[in-house]
C-alpha cells in the first residue's frame, strides 16, 4: 500500500505542477496580450457659400431729409435686399447675418443717377431673424436682408426707374 500512496502523491505533485504551468501560462498570456493598429479619418474641406448679387425689393424712393436709415421705409419690404445662397458643403449651414456692400446704380438709358444715391443702412452685419438654414448640398435658396438699403433725400430725377445691385456677404455656421 505504500506504493499506491507514493503514486498518489507523485500524481498529485505532477497534477499540481501541470495546473500551475497551465494556469500560469494563461495568466501570463492575459497580462501580456497587446495589439497595435492605426485608424484614419479625414476632415471635410469647407467650401464657401455661393451668394448671388442682391437686388432691392420694392421700389426705392428718396427718404425725407429728416428721416434716418434707422427709421427706414414704412413698408417692411422697401429697402430690403433679396439674394440667393447655395450651400455646396456636405453638412447643413445656418446663416445668421448678412452684410451689404457698395451699391451699383444702373440708370435707364439717357439718364444719370449719381453713385451714393442708394446706400446701405449700416456697414455692420444685419441679423437675420429668423436665421436661414441651408441643407447640405442645397441649391440656390432665397435669403432676404431686411432694411438693408435706402435712397438719399437728394437723389436726382435720373434715379427714377434705375435698377440697383449690391454685393451681399453672409455669415453662418454649421447647423
């Protein structure tokens, strides 16, 4: 019987060593498991919004000398500027302000209308309320800049029937 006790002890020792080696190997493997790799992404390039030249809404007429551009015209339409804006970007853009530049006068044939007869009401950006949101990749969308222009009280008769255009710059952010 002594022989079977020795074999049992030896088998127990061998099994214990086997468990330690096997279990230790798994533990070492789980502690040293590593991996590396690279990921990549590319930011979209922002394209400028495409803005058409603005044209006045309603027929402009000289404001009385005692009026100011701040009081503007009685009609909310007269003095506003209409333009279109397209968004070629792959994301939506919300336009919050618009700024009008120097007005170009195009009098009728045979007439004159001095530069400076029609002026922007302000050189500062005009807040669009409500803001205009353009969908990603949208085509030309109408944008109205309220109260943007006025005709001076001293505008000459040659300004009657003239057309006017004005550059418009819009500002916004991704929606």
